């Protein structure tokens, strides 16, 4: 995946998260949960893109 696509994805996710935090009124704990989930998903995605972890599809939970 080209570096520009990674940067664009991170910028779009950051702007989206900023817009949610700034313009959507909701309780602070809910915003914190959304922030944590988005950051975790982005970190896992980056680790997968750079090949540090394998495909998330191969992970099985029983």
C-alpha cells in the first residue's frame, strides 16, 4: 500500500474523530470509548499494513 494512501486514511480518520468530538453532543465517557476504539482499530490496521502482525482474518476466537 502506498504511503500516501496510509497518510490520507489517517488524516480522514483524524478529521472524522475530531468532528465527532467537536460537533456531536454526547456524554464524555462515550466520547472516550469512541476515541479508544478508533485509535485501537487504527493501530491494528497500521500494524497489519506494515506487516508486523498477520492478517486479522486469520485470528480465531472461540
